[in-house]
C-alpha cells in the first residue's frame, strides 16, 4: 500500500490509500502474513506520520508488524565520539522526526502483536549490496545502509522467529 504509486519501484499489487482510509487498509491487511511500515516525514518539522502509520496498521488488524525506525536516536553500542558529539548534534536537526519514531516505537512495543522494530542508520540510494550487519543489543558501528538492503532485510525478517518482539539495528556490513 502506498500513498504515491509512482514512488514504488517493485513489481507488486499496489493499493493506493492514506493512513486514514481504514476500510482500504483493513482489506489490504486481511490474510497477509505481515505488515511492514516504512513511512517517514519528508521535512524536519513536527510530524506524526510514523506513529500514525503504525496505529493504522494495528487498527487494520496486523498480526505481524515490522516498523522502520532509526538507529540515530539511540546510543547503545555507539563509541564515545558518536555518543557524546555526533548524536547530540544530529538531535538538533532531527528532533521532530525522532520524536515521531520514539512515539511509534512506544506504541508498537505496548501491543501484543508479533512486532519487530528495525533501526537503520542514514539511508542511501543504490542497488542492493547484500551486506547487512545486525545487532540486537545496540547500534551497528557503521553509519549508512542502502534502502534496497533495508527492504531485503525487512522481507527476510518477516519469517525470522528470533526477531519477534525485538529491536534490531542494521547497517552496511
């Protein structure tokens, strides 16, 4: 399901709907193994698109929910320089988007769904590399990952039982 079908570059059945199109969302979710929510704000102002997307998936009846968040707002596993200088600086510019993602994470973890929160670092364009490092106990110490690698990881994560009710950081491996 997409808001703008021109932005989806995959051969897939496309349902065009907004986050408040409850009937379309429920119909799209019905009978599906999982829902992956990879929405995000397009600007740096206050936003609720991530939490609204997760709420819409939950209300539509998702049983298995994977959401894309961000590794940048978390410091577990980071080195001293990153934790004390880089992340506070990034928070100055990305605080609204990160607040939305933190609210989404809180909403998702409060459910009884089979959820997975995936936390990539800075996203890059380009073809899939197939080289993804992951970590459950903190951030991977690499600062980028390609969107195509995140997408492939999400599809694989759907069927991975060790990732149910887990927060996993991923980055270029």
